[in-house]
């Protein structure tokens, strides 16, 4: 792969586009297969959004971050998650709100969103040597990975428990149109398997090509991870949430983003750091990783304030969120 990437200046860009196509199409098939199984078992839409769809749309981030960790591209492993979470909050929810004001359920307000804030604070502590050297970049090693994965299992258990309690209200919450014919189990399994293969191969293509592009322009992996890679791996969340918002499925739209951000921190970084320690102190400008985590925390709190005011996000607030992302993009490009 390495020799192929440098065979021609245009080859890395072709492989990057191919990688994004495989990631997005693979995630799409994976989500369709998983949602098909979920609907056959009558799981409510908000739970589908917070678990299965969020898991599927987080698969590209997982593929990229785990592959980056294995290849020693520590900056991209972390910046991909941070960039994707910021993009999800400001662009995905922001654009959905501009299309149609997004209403927020009590479960997300009282349970999932506060969890997202707490996990962002936890990530800030885990990624720094706060207790020994103050605010300076540290390591996300095996202990951090095990902790994040353990919390991931607890979160899934919490959602499963919630699902069991809400089964009586399934008919009111399900996203399935009564006229829609659900996918058969064999077709669901085929979709899931093909989707996983596409995600894995696409992740490898994206990491290799993005690293080659960064090297050719003498720019940092952090900038590539926060911009091109983060945007590319967040396209499934963007497309899924916009379609859901357009159809009036606000539970699925916002649940997908909040669930995906939680999955990115717990599952993606948990798996990446457990597989291979992520040395933040060893990357160029390691303090930027800390700054971006602070920015993610600030953005998460601002959006939560919008949610608490009226229990929805209107078009004006959505427009403000999009402008906030534009300002953040200008900042990371200029720094």
C-alpha cells in the first residue's frame, strides 16, 4: 500500500475517495442490516438511534482510529474522534435544526446528554498527565482503554434495560412504516457482513492515503484528522440524521449524534488505546490535542444549554452552531 500511494501524486486522493466510499457504503449496509434485525424484534426508534445506528455510523471512526493506532499514527487516532464529535454536534445537529427544528426527548436530556458531557471530561483527564504534570499531553494506554470499554459495556447495559422497560410503547416509538416490508434475517446478515468488510478496508485506505497527503504537503496528521478524515468519517452521521430529521424522526436524528459521540469516546478510543497505546506526548504540538478536547467540552455544553432552554434546537440555534463550526475550522487551519 505504501509504495502504491507514492507511485503518483494523484493516487493518494483516489485511494482516499475510494476509502470514504467503502466506509460510507459499508456503514450504510451495516446500519440497514442491523436496523432490519432491530425492527424484527420491535426495538423503539430512540434506542435504535442510540445504539445500532450510532454503532454503525461510528464504525468509520473506529476503523480509522484503530488502524491509526496500530500504525503508530497517534495524532490521527485521537484527532479523528475529537474532530468527528465536534462535527457531529455543530454541523450534523446544526444542519438538521436548520432543515427542521429538532425536538429533544427527556431520555436524551436527563440521561444520554449528561453522560456525553461526563465522558468528555473523563477523556480530558485520561489524555493528560493532570495529576503529575498539570495540563500536559499524556498517554491513552491499556488501563485507559479497559476503563473506557468497561464503561461502554455499562452504557449498553443501561440502554438494554431501558429497551426492556419501554417495550410496551414500541408501537408509538417505532420508525418502521406499517407498509414497509422488513428485511429478512438472511439479507440482514449479508448486509452486516459486507458492511463490516467495507468498513475495515475503507478505514485502511483512508489512514494510508491521508497520512501520505499530510506528508506531501508537510502538514500535521492532527490537521488532516480534524478536517478531511473527521468530515469523511462523519458523513454517515450527517446523512442519517438529515434524512431522519426530514422525515420527522427527531428521536433518531439527535439520538444518532449523541449515541455516536458516546460510542466514539468509549468504543473507538477504548478499542484503539487497548489495542495499541496512544502516546499523545509523542505527537507534534501535543498541546493541541488538549485544546481540541477543551473545545469539544465547551461545544457540548453550549449545545446542551440550547437543548435545556426549550427542549428543542430551533433554526436560529442551528445556524449559530454551523457558524461556530466555521469559526473552529478557521482556527485549526490557521494555528
